[in-house]
């Protein structure tokens, strides 16, 4: 079940238990609210009903509901439930598994959109049909079940589908691929879970076929589905962001299992360039609405940021794979940033409404969304209960249910903590308890509850944003730098270590090449990005016109309306009103400044108090403006 090669080995979701705190609370909310909510909407939209109709041979085209990829939402919810059960929770998975398995056809084919009388034939539209993409999610759901130690109707359906794919698209089968990558990583994961080598071979075949102009050209170009250039030859992630990142995950999986160091290095290089030039402060990826795509280098507008939630989930999955392969802290750093500022932001405080796009600037406050119906994907003034394209809620649900798996790893020398959350970690004869109020507080205490006699290394990630931290061990306290702080010793039960990360608020500047936010600053506190939201301010204070003075202090205060321990920041600011009207260009002349105050809240909590305007990037006051 483990990757064959790599610097670090993952732990099972039953080996890392989150107990309360930022992520533990969200994991509980996911189980209690989001998973049942998604189950309800799959029924409501008929996307689950499609499987019932398919099983009873009653699926005339006019009776099928939802888009061509709606089957995958049932599979992603099944995966979320499988992780939930594997971590010791409860979820009604058996019912979903039975419904899915009953719809599978002899030979393993399974899709409610194609192949029945009156429907398009099987595999007649691989460019847009998502048949292999849907199998990928079915297989990942089956793998989650296998990793929980269970073989059932769902795992059998997944294995039958994977076998069908290997026959249908193998070396002597259809020499083509799916418009949406996803099957690649799923097949490698199934190979790890079963040991069946042909799943790995098939994944490598799909990877090698992509980039050879195998799919037809489209208006957005073949870059949209990464079929323009082989992945080994790319320089950065391009095209549809979720597709690009899912493909990169599959490439890392294939590279690790086949010892293909060049392929691994190619993806790591693309990650590096993408992080340096095409990533938002929140960790969000994919700036263009057109094609849901990565933009050019430094094309990172705040208001038109697309930043699909699924691209953030995909980015976390990719960073995790690169972390396991290399052991380098920068991958865990980006995963942390993305988890706190996009994945956490995507879901409402009640766990029942979701963003699809995650812009860093909302210009219009919009209206309260009717929670009784689905909404278009890109509406961003409020989170919606469900969307016509609703890939994100189930993607977040499976991520939160399996989040324990992203916290810690082991290698031959010891244990590594990559993300800080209260809970317990066990591996072999070693057991730890982690206690922390992170990210609100920067103190992380680790107690060794059980250990063998032989010495081992405990490695604690010091995030790049921290600059420096203080580590206290039984031998004394010392300053530690970003990367991994390592404590190597013969541990005894009861030993404690404490890491103190500096979570005081700090100013952050953008690279000036990001034209859209040049001359602005943002505020971060620990791993959290902050924003100004209109609901905290007098309606007369237009966020459009606000300026900040970087020399002004940032004052912390609790904000219980948004949750226990939540810290808001207050600072002096001013609003600048330029002369003129009717035409916003020309010689604007002297501007008037009105002093005021600005409140900043954690970005991931915005839009939980009704429609609001919002901005992350804050213009720095113009020293030439006249005070009033
Ligand atoms: Zn999505």
C-alpha cells in the first residue's frame, strides 16, 4: 500500500487521530454536516438516481439528470465516507456501494451517461465525456476502502472497472485517453493497494500518450487538457488547473513506482516555477475564468481570480506526493498555506455551503443565496448549498475525512510532523500526543507516550513564513530555522518537546511583476492570510478607496462571532477620494484623505456574515495625498 520509493512513508488515517482544534473540529463538521448534506443533494439532483435507473435498465436519455461527470460526485462522496469509516467514524457507505455496483455492466463498464439505447455510444466522446475520469474517482473510492482494510461491493466494482480499462485502453486497445486526467493516479493507487502490475502499466501508458496531440484540437487549444506537450517537456503547469494538477499527481505516482527520476524532477521543476509565478498568496492556483486555467507568469488578478477549490485540493495532493518523494519542507509549506486559505475557505461555518471560485477581492456584495437550489459554479458573493457543477464539495469532504493522513510521516530514522493539529500519532511502538492551539497560537507541544529503547529522530517542520522558531527539548531550548528541526535522542515515555512559532501579524508584499496588486500589501498571521470585509465597517468606508499605513500597529482582538479563538486585527487606515468624475482617467490631481480604522479577519472565514465586499491586498497610502 506504500509508495515503492521515496524519502518518507505515509501513515494510515487510523494512525493519526485529530482531536478538536482547527482541523479536528472541521473533520467532525465534515462528518456531521457536509457528508449528509452532499448525500441529500445527490438524491435531490437525481445524480444518485441515475444509478438506480441504470441498474433497472430504465435510463432513457431524457430521464438522466446532471452533467456528463455527475457520476464522479457519487464516487467522491463514497470515498469521503470510506475515509470517515477508516478513521473510526461512521457513514452510510454500504447503501451507496450497492447502488453503484448494481449499475455496473458485465465486463466492468460503468457510466450512466453513455452506451444505453438512445444514449451516445461508449467512448464516443473521450474529449468531453469524462468516462475515464469517472472511473478514476470510482477507483480512488475503492482504494480508500482497501486502505481501511475492507473489501466489499465498492472495491469489487472499482477493480472490475480498472480491469475493463486495462483491456479497453491497453497496448492493443483504443490508443487514446480521457480529456480529464484522474485515472492515472487512481490506477497507481490501485496498483499499490492490490500489487497488480498492469494497473501501473496502464497509468504509464496514459501518461505517455498525453501530449502527443492524441485528442482533437479545441477552441481553447490542446493545452486545455495538457495534450499539447508531453509532461516531461513542460516548464510550468498550463491549461485547465485541475486537469494539470491531477495529471502531475499521476506523473509523480508513476515516477515513484517506476524509479523514473527524470519524470519526478520534471514535475518538481514545474511545481517550482508555478509556485514562483502562478500561485496566489492563499496558495490558490488557476487565475483564468476562461478555460478554468493557469494564466501567464504573474497573471494573478485578485478580483478575477478563479482559484477553483478542486485545484486547491489537487495542489495539496500534489505537494503531498512531492513531499513523500523528496522529504523537502517546501512542499508541506505550500500544502499548509493551501489548506488554511483555500480548502478551509471553501466551506461555510455550518459545513453546508461551498465556494467553487475563491477570489481575493469581491467588488460587489451580491445577494443572499437561496439555499434551496443549486447555483452556477462561478458565483462568489456567497457560498452556495450546491452547484450545477458541484465537484468541489465532495472533493473537500474526501480531503477532510482523510486529513489525518497528511499530518505525519515516518522513515527509517524516525518520525516527521508536517502539519500541526491536536491529536495523536502512532507508528509501530511509538505513540505521540500533539497539543496545540495552532494556528491561533504558535505553541505546539509534543509528548512521547510510548517508545522503544533505540534512539530515533523527531523532525518538526518550521514553516518558511516563521523565519525562526524556538524549540525546547529535554536538553534545553534553541533557535531553529525554516525546514525541519530535528531532535535525535533515546526517548523515554513522558518526554516532551515544545515548538514555538511566531504567529504575530506581519506585512507581506507582492512581487511587483504582479501588476494587478503592485503597490499593495497584505497581512498574514501564522499560516493565515487576512482580508478586510465590508460587514466590519461603516458603509461610508468604501473598501475600494481604502489605504493603509504600514508603520501603523496591527492590534489583535478576539472575534467570537466567527468562532472560538478567532483573532481579528485592527489598524489605522484612510480612504482616498480622487477628484473628478464621469471619466476615471487623466490628470486626477490631488486626492483627499479621510482617516479611519480598518478591521481584518482571517480570509478563510469571510462571507460567513452575509454578503460583503472583501479585499486581501490593501493599497499603501500615497504619500503625495493631502491629509484632511
Ligand atoms: Zn471543483
